[in-house]
C-alpha cells in the first residue's frame, strides 16, 4: 500500500527545464571543445608528423572513439536509470563527462611523454563518450516525463537546446582565446583553458541536478511494480525493431551536424583559405539558425506529429546534399556562409523533435536504456567516421560527393521513419 502521508515533492517547471538544459549544455560544451581541438590543436601536439593531413586524420580518429563509448554508456547508465532512477544516474553521468574533460586539459603532450600522450588522450575521450551516453537520454526523460499532455515535444526540445548552446560556448571560447593569445601562447597553454574551466560548469550542473526529484512516470512505474531485471535484455527481446529503425531514423541528424561543424571547419581552414578565426565566426553565426530551428520544429511536432515533421525535414536534407558543389566550390564567402547557415537550420529542425520521438518508442520501465541506446547507436553510424569519410570523399572525388553522402543518409532516415512501428506508451 502506498503511503500518502508525506506527499511527494513535485518538480517546478523552472527546475525541470533548467535542469534538463544545463546538463546537456555542459556535456555538449565538453564534447565540442574536443571537436575543435581535434581539428585545430591535437594534430600538432599529440600526433606530430611530416604530413599535416595524416596528423589531422589521426586526430579525428580519436574523435570517433567517443561515439563507440556512448552506447556502452547508454547501457550502463540506462540500466541504472531504469532501475534506481533518473536523478542519481544523471548526476553520475555528468561527473563522468566532467572529470574526463578536465583530465584532457591536464595531459602532457607528445613532445613530453611520446606515444603515451595520445593513448591517454584516447582514454579520456572514451570517458567523455561514456558520460554523454548516459546524459542525453536522462535529460530528455527528465523533460518529457514531466510534460503536460500535448506538450511533450516542446518540453523535450529544452535538453536539445543544450547542443547549440554548448557549441556556441565552445566555439566562442576558442575564438576568444585566438583573439587574446598569440599563436605560440595558444598552442603552449591556451588550448587547455576551456577543458579545465569546464569544471566550473560541472559544479553548477551538479548543484542543479541535486535539487531535482524523480519524474512522475518513473515513480509510478516503481509503485505499480512495472520494472524489468535487465532493461537491455528486455529491449533486445521485445523492442528490437524500435531499436533498429529508431537508430537509422537518427542517422541523417548526426551526419548533417558533423559535416556542418567538424568537417566544414577542417575543410575551410585547409582547402578554402579561411583562417581559424574567420571560420569560427561563420560557424558561431550559423549556430543561431540551429537554435531557431529547435523550438520551431518542436511546436510543429506537437501540432502535426513527430514523424511527419522528421519525414519532411529528411527530404529537405536530401535535397540540401545535392547543393554542396554549388556552394563550397563557389569561392564566395557569402555563399559559403549561407550554406553553413542553411545546414545548421536544417539540423535544428531535425534535432528538435528527435529526442521526444525516440523516447516515445519505449515504455517507462526501459525508456532510459532504449532512447539512449537508439540515439547513441545512431551516433556510431552517422557521426563517428563522418568527418573522416567526408575528407576522403572530398580529396578523392570532389566536394560534391560529400553532399551525396549526406543525401544517402537522408534517404536511409526517411525509409526508417516510414518503417518504424510507432506505439504510444503511457507516460
């Protein structure tokens, strides 16, 4: 019998939305400062060699490690998130990511300790992936499991906003450091500052997360004894098609994002004649369109349905992929800037309802594990090697083939969205 003598504390709207947003902002800030450093810093400091292109490729290979760690993080944190609760698991995921990021800022370089330096870098990057693998799903569930009827996509877009905000903070930090430090100072110690400073953000997020109570959906599942011994096994047995098609339904989102950020930054600064500072400014401006697209798509998704909006945006991404040669071979700063803004706008439109859509595929008792695994498996397929594949296609066949790669990902996503069996589960 349930004891109602002490009413359960209800999360306030402010705590729910800020708590879901602050965590993903911190996590993605940590994640993206690595992405910037993997292009701008790590090739010289951790992978020095006679061939700059090879150094960049080796550096970007370490970038991909986190995407293979993320499903492992999903399985571990998802298991405990479905068993003991969202709150404690979110705090643990945040600390895992934060500690790994600070350690990167303290690492000695190849010049100091040789081959051990890139090995330690890879270990820390693996830790970043573990943390983010547990963070994203829990933050989305914190939002949508507290949402009123008809507002799940709107609530679910708040943790999604953490991605562009984290990207703005990371890109802005590197831009600021580029302006106030000489190139020698930047490579000597400046690049370490954002990694170490992230500890301050983690402290804020830790405090906010501790003030949040469990979601009503999770509490109800525990009270009604709706729980499974091993959520992962239950997903593989009863929800394998949701897992498979949900994974492919998110592929275009990941390919779009990492072509517009990591690949574009690398290609622009090595082949298009842009300085690091100038292209960072372009990317920071384009992120505003990413931010605008997320709430816009969430409103549309609540009104017309998540699947329909994602289908329409997938078509738009496929058509956008056909335009790569026209924009990037133009030599026009205006057209290239317009291209990046358009790509980031499409990213916002597909990213906004994605967390809600994937979460709704699974019931409460396995939702943390299911949504997290689906999202992070898509990261392996769509993001882990996307910058490397794009660089290879561009250098071997021309920039147009990078666009065809994106269009192919959009077709895969479109087919998966049509094939998936969408059932509404109780919240």
